[in-house]
């Protein structure tokens, strides 16, 4: 892989696009929670990481494939998300808009320290038989997991879109995000709908956590970098838009790989965040923001 | 003797923080009746509707609906029992289609089984909504938004509908159209509470009226008896101290 990057541009472009899918996947839950509750969930990255660690334990302890382990990981994160919104955040929302932010910050710190205790500060990875495989196409050589990340991201985003469009709960989430007061007057139990929205966002976080773990190594502090990536994606794409999140992910992925190609690996995230900064200056509501 | 009141508000007081907004308000609505609530800006009309809807809970007094005490219920529970508010200016969901706005109206479980039937009712009352079913809420005109808001309310299977300033800012033609539908709704046995700034019009359409002044009911009765009262005019033009 190393040599190819210097030989042609098609590899960084393809890698950037595939990576963008993974980034969009990380950002999806953050975007959904913001779109519905107007909360920037600072603990999002750490909750994504919770799924990575759960998969790691099931893989090393029980020999379950990380992707299969999502059968357990997704419901666990669903329940965790539901409980966080229902019993912690919903009370805080009644006090002010800042209170839930501080609670999310607290959750983030607690989780980071919990991971230190349970899984030690060592770098971990979901190393499976297929994690190191790659696929060649002409001059292109792409890691199999990158391709997997991208396909899963597309499928997950499509499912979320259809869910929001077709089901009563999806429509209610949509309605509550547009006008909470009127949604209540229309018979929607907004507290319950918020809890479901947060829980669903955590299911996407669970999926993101496993595929991140398959793609990159992680430590108890990795949640912060996941959050920053997700934050860049939603800033670019506009918070609360699925298509925007996808495009934002692609821009972040491409900025990173092309930045690395032209300026070297140490500058790749710098390029990505310069683009975020410029985007904020030019169009603060995001490319697809409303 | 069967209860003749669908809604019975008894002696409620409402405070916002330290400020009292409603004082000792009592009000009743009979089955199939149109009741108008008239008052100046700040008299507490919208507060009263929100108390009935469960958005605000009174500190003193009780609300009975269809024989049940609903004083402490949440808005979604109130809607499920058959009370639906059509908020001021319609407040349709801007980034949802007309059809999705209507479907949201049928969100409560008691209304879901009759969704298709109610949808046909709505399209019969407002054919324009049928034509625009796939347009986004924000693309509608002010009058169409109000129609959509009424239609959305009808989707919830109401027995009592609360209208907050339905005709505010609309043209006389549209207002006539809305009142025509209001009479159709009443003919289906749905009771109506009308909060209006248009005093003459609401006195003409309603069976009874309550005059609200600075959070208190100062006058009430059959609209034909109230029509000439000097107090009605004063209430509307009056200023709260």
C-alpha cells in the first residue's frame, strides 16, 4: 500500500471515498441526536468505543466474530442509549440547554476511565482473518475492511432514511425535531420519542464501533478522536441531514487521504480540519444544512 | 341523569413563576357545542387552551372531560382521549409533506385504526390538501397551512377541538371557507372551542361565549344575548393592568 500512494492518485481517492463511508457511519448517530434534540453529544465517540470494546471482549473471550457480535452489541447500546436519554438527559433538558451538555461530558469522562480499568490503556484491535485481506483492481489495492465499511455505511444510511420516512416512530422523530411543542399537541409523547431517537443513534454507534475496530486500532482515549472526526463530518454536511452526513464523510475522508498524499501523513488531519474551518466560515449551516 | 357536559373546567388558577395568569376560571362545553373565548391580547386565552391540552397544569382547580379527571394528564394522553388543539398560525411541520403532516395527526393509538377513513374525511373537507398531498408543508400558503392544521387535528379522532386564532391574518374568502368547514365538523358531532380575535365573527358562529379579561371570566352566556353587551366590546379593546 505504501508505495502505491506515491505512484498514482487513484488509490488515495478510492481510499478516501471508502474511509468517508466509515466516517459518515461514525457521524450518523451524532447527527441524529443533534437533529432531534439539538444536543451535541460529547460522549458520542466514547459510546462508539464501548461497542468496539464489547466486540473485542466477545472476540477474545468467546471467539465470536465482531460483526456477528453486533447481535448482542446493538441491543446493549440501544438500552444504554434509551436509559441515558430517559433517566439522565431528559431531566437535564428541563433545567437548561447547557445541563445535558455537561452530563454528556461527564459520561464521556466516566467511560474513558472505565475503559482504562476494564481493558487497560493498551492499544487493541479487532483483528480477524479478513481484517488484513485486500482486493486488487488494476493498479488499485484496497483493504477489504475499507470496502466493507463503505458498503455497511450505505446500507445503514438507507435503512435510517426509510425508517424515518415510513414508520410512525420515524415520522414522530422527524416531527419532534421540527417543532417539539406542536408534536406534543399532536399526541406524540416527545420524551419517549427522544429516548427512542437516542437509542437508535446508539445502535448506529454500535455498528460504527465494530467497523472502526476492524479498521483501526483503539485505546481508551480513542473516543475523543472519533468524536472529532464525527464532528467534522456533521459540520461539513450540516447537522441532522443524512445525505449531508454522507457527503461530509466523503469530504473528510478525501481531505485526509489526499492531504496525506500531497503533504505527508503528519499533515493529513490538518488538511481535513482546515476544510472544516473554511466550510464553517463560508457556510456555517453546513453544505446540506437547513 | 347523563352528564351533559363534555368538558368541565372548575375554578382553575394558573401561575407562571410568581405571576398569576388565570384566576378562578370555570368553563364548560356541552356535546357538539361551539363555545367562543373572547378577550384582548394577554387576557389568557391561549393559556387556557394550553391548560385544557395538558401543556400547562393548573395549580388550583380541576378539569373533567367525558367524566374523567384530566387535570394532571400530559398532552399526548389528552390527545388520545379525543381533545385536539389546532395551534395558532397552524404550525404545520414545514419539512414534511402534507400527507405526512396528516399521518402525524393520527399518531395516537386510538386514531390509527381509522386513519384511512379520517384521511378521506379531510380530503372531502379540503380537496386542495388532496391535490397537494406530496408537497412540503412550507410550500403552502397561509390559508392552506391553516387547512392542513385543521385536517391534521381531525386525523386524531377528536370529540373536542380547540382552535387558537384560526382566522388570524387570512383573507375573508379563506376565513369563510374555514368557517364552512367548522360547521361541517360540528355537524359530525365534534364540539369546538374557538379562541378568536374576530369578536363579531365568533359571536355569530358560536352557541355560547366566555369573555376573558386579565385572566378572569367577566361575562359569559348565549351569544345571542351577548351580542349587544357593551362589556364585550370593552373586553376586546380593554388593556390589562
